[in-house]
C-alpha cells in the first residue's frame, strides 16, 4: 500500500479522504482545493495530524481540475473526487431552481455554497476531468469520481462511448434516503486491469418490483449447536458435502477471517436437484392433469405450512424472476444465463438472549429462473438434511403466537 499515491480533487476544509488514506494505508496523497478558506483549514488539519510527510494540499485555480493542478511528471495510482454538485442557478438545498419556501429534502447536502456550487454543475466539472484524463492517460492508473445525480452518470457514460473508453464501471452508494454514484475509468488494457468485472451495486435502476425484492429479508435457518455441529467450521463442512451432492457450484467470498467469524459464498445451481416438486409435476403431466394450480403463499411464517404449500404447488415456477438483480453486498450479480438459482449464503454463530449458542444460515436470493420458490425449497432441503425440522417448527410456532399476540394488542388499542 505504501507505493500507492492518490489525488483527491476538491479535498475540502477537512481534507478527510487524504488523511484517512495516509493514516490507514500509508498512501501518499495530494488534496487539491480552490477555496482559500478550505485550503488553509485543510493544511492546518494535515499538520495537526502530523501527516505532512504523506499529505500535500495544493491550492489550485478555479477552472483547473486535473491538468495544471498536480505535478505532471509523476505517476499516480488513482484520483478521487466528490465534486461540487450544483451549478450557480441551482438551489443547493433542494437541488433544483430556487422555488420560494420549500423545505429541504432529507437528503439535502450539507456544505457551504462555495463547496457545493461550480459553474456548469458536476457534469461540467467531471467532463473537464474526463478530458484531462484523456490527455494524462496512463499517468494516472484509475480515475474515479462520485456523482450526485443519476442524470450525470447517464451523460458521462455516453461521453465514454464517444471517446471509446470501454474500460470503465460505475456503482451505487445507497445510505438511507441518499443515493450517490461512483464512476471509474482507466486507459490501462483490460489484461492489466479489467474494471468491467469489478464488484458493483446497482439497485436504483431496477424496477420497483426488483427493489422491493432486494429489501426482502433473507431466508434463514437458525438452530442450537449440537454434537458434530458446534461451530461454523463444522457446519460448513456438512454444507459443502450437500452442495456437492446437489451439484451446486460454490464461489467463496473472501471475507477476512480476522474480521469475521462468518463464512460467505455464492451458490449457483443450473437445475433443481433438491425438490420433490419436479418429480411430482412430471407425474402430473403424465396423468395429463391440469398443470396450473393456484400458487399458495409459500412465504407464510409457518414452516410446515410452507412445506405443504410447496408440495401443493409442485415447485411452482409462477414467480419467475427478472434475470437481473443486485444486492448491497459487494458481489457482482450479473446473472449467469440459464441459471436455475443463484443465491448468497452466510453461515455464522450467534449468541441470542437465551445464551444458547446457535448456528445460523442466511440465504439471499439473487436471480434464477426458479425464482424464490427455488430458494425456499432449497432451505427446506437443508432443514431436513440437517435434521433440525422439529426445532424450526417449534420456533416458528412461538413466533406465530408472538405475532398473533402483537396483532391482538394492536387491535385492542384501536
Ligand atoms: C462537495 S465538496 C467536497 C469536499 C470533500 N472532498 C468531501 O468529500 O467532503 C467540493 C470541493 O471542491 C472544491 N472545488 C471546487 N472547484 C474545484 C477545483 N476546480 N479544483 C479543486 N477543488 C475544487 C470546493 O471548494 C469544495 O471544497
């Protein structure tokens, strides 16, 4: 990391990103700033953090973005930028033209006018950065910037096309009510660095249905530890055998074991190798009974109900999913064509209120022609194979009772 050097364009009064990169990773950083007050404050901050050996703050002229603002005979690893979002005639509080006494939205930016306003808005600012990058080319390995508006992203992706810049990518940052976009491009060849395969999060462009889906809670199996399954490691061994048996491909997600006691992977199944539904449907077809049956609600709280519902629906494929989705876990979720089920799986230990150590499997649907039903039948398969059906049943009946009590309390109140 110590050989890495970055440029933060428009570092602001705190100079926060250069300080973080220097402090955490030991990177060399340059922060550029146009506003005198912010520049002076940034310099003070660097000095008071004793990071002046690694961080340099450069005062630049308005109108320069990259070219002419940093020494050009050096080679840099990356640029980053949180550009001034608004153009002069926009209202910094509402992101629109001034409109009387409207209340600012919850995601209104907090920053002084000097920090947030630039001629031409962020599009012109980043366009200048893009043009500078064409000139500087490989002197900077990866160019990145944040964008505050989706329209800017669309515009700039088009500008990439015009300039034949193919090695680029974008991702979303969603926090609460605020969405921002990260854009990255490089002039290195894809053999050296392929940005198009970098992990991304892309939800807001999806249909409403997909967004709701992404918000759905994961399917879970929680059960007390017991002989042969006392910790994550042991459960993972058993699951691996099951995946193998079911011909499910496993792509491990490399979570730092020092930082996490969890095991995460992505599962990919080309066909349904676990449910009874297929067999039953084939039998039904042979008996030439009507193939369409009403699909019961298989996502009810009660697991035995779920199993019955699944059996009754013969592994119904009625809830076929659109073939593209992504969840905010950093995994690239471009669907594999023809996959029956792709899901993320997290295995870990938990110590709930009752102090009884438990193991938990969380499964998050990503995509696949089998839809959520496929995930649910796979969950049922694991419940049976791990021999935890009785516990899950008891657990869900307790949950059901609690839920009924809550509903009753609510009714009594009204
Ligand atoms: C939205 S603020 C970002 C501040 C900080 N990087 C952050 O993320 O908190 C944009 C900053 O860019 C500065 N700025 C505007 N035009 C600039 C330019 N041409 N070169 C360098 N900085 C500029 C503004 O003064 C402001 O501090």
